[in-house]
C-alpha cells in the first residue's frame, strides 16, 4: 500500500486527488488548514478509505508539518496547499510569499528527511507566463509574472529544482491552466465557472468584467487529477516542468454560451431562467489572453484532456445543485 501526503487535500483539486488515491488503494495523509478547503470535500474518500485517510489541520508553514510528514513516511508528496488569490497577492505580497514560498520549502525539507521518492507541485500556467508573446505558451516561454502570486509559484519551482537535484528525489511542477469542476469554491476570487454556476442556480444575473473577449484555457478537474497521477510515476530523479491545459482559447462570452447551452439541457421546470448578462468594469491588471500548450506532457506521459468544455460545465452545474446551491 503506497503512502501519500496531499497538502491542500481538503480543497478543490486536492480532494479530487485524494478520491483517486483512495480508489487505487493508497493510505493518505491530508494536511490542510481549512482556510479554503472543507472537511465535507473528504467525506466520500474517508468513507471509502475505511481508515486509510486522515486529516491533519495544520498550516503548511507550521513547523509541525515536517515532523508529521517524516512520521508518516510517505513515498509520494503532492503539494497543492497554497495562497491562490491573485488580488490578495498584490495587496499582501509578504503573506503570499510566506505561504507559497516558505510553506513550500517547509514541505520540501520534510520530503528530504522522510526520503520520499517524488514530489508533485501545483504551479500555475496562467500567472507564471504573464502576457504571452505567443499562443499557446509552451514551457520554454518567457517567464514574466505580473503578480506576486506568479512570482511565488516560480520561486517555489526553483526551490524544487534545487532540492530534487541535491537530494535525488523526483520533483515535478505542473503548471495548471484554469481548472474548473465540482467542489470549486464560488466565493471571493475563484474560478469563473463556479461563480457563474452558483449564480445560474440562484437566478442571479451574470456579471462580465470588461468586454468578455478575454480568453482562458479551461481544463476539467478530473483531467487534471489524471495528469497529477501520471506525474507521480515520472520517477526519473531531478526536476521536470509540464503545462496542464487544453491548448484551446475560450473567451468569457463563449463560456457563457456554453453555460447557457448546458443549462437548457439540465434545467428543471422549477429552476430559474438563465440570467441576464451584465458588463461591469474591467479588472485592473487582468490578462487579456491566456492559453498554454500541452505537447510536452502528452509526449512524456501520454496525457491529454478527455472531458469537453460542454460536458465539464454540465457536470459542474449539476454538482452545485447537489451541493444545495
């Protein structure tokens, strides 16, 4: 039975990863301060795991994290715990760096001491490249973050490269595109699919910041989890970096059309009509276009996204209905 640590494992992507690890028979230690994660996200994994899933309510910056990981003796560590709000990083860059950089180093020290075989890191494919010079951006694209969040993720990648080279474990950074799906938090600065899904179910209007022509690369969470598990098996030693996206640009207005179509297919008689779209002011510093190439990960692992945007949106809206939205 493999042992795995998942930081941020009660969160959106992390809890889906825990589900997959339990399904394959792993014993999982989840480390999460529950600031953004929820215990409820682990309910199914804990029930199915029959004692193989434990939750440690700790911040990744806490010195006890290292002791607990070393005591657990994992083979693999998946590091998804982070400060993920771009605007918070702009307002509080010190807090962002302490969480994302110092927290990552804290976990890396535990990886070295516990002699774990692999370390998989959730990086960012949008914020790390900044305004792109070509589309889609591959892993060799100029790294030019335009927010402290992107800087902290890049700094963490450099620490992973150092520790993996010196200590000999396999360190992999996965630069995620815009991940969406069930369990994504629609509050605060979150994924636009989750925000819109909640508002659709509540019969509220959708608010588009700016023209709506800004584009993103939307990748479904279950496809992302498959990429994470492929990366775990990439035990070649040293550091590797891979984009995880669809290489398809989708504008915000096109996304809304897809959501309107999904709603028409699953809407019940008592459900509200699709809400009116209203345009608000553009957000300061928001990237106009963002889309990443996925050739490297396809060639290395045979991974490619399988869930279409329309299917993923439909499943996401249905999950919000189930969650009582």
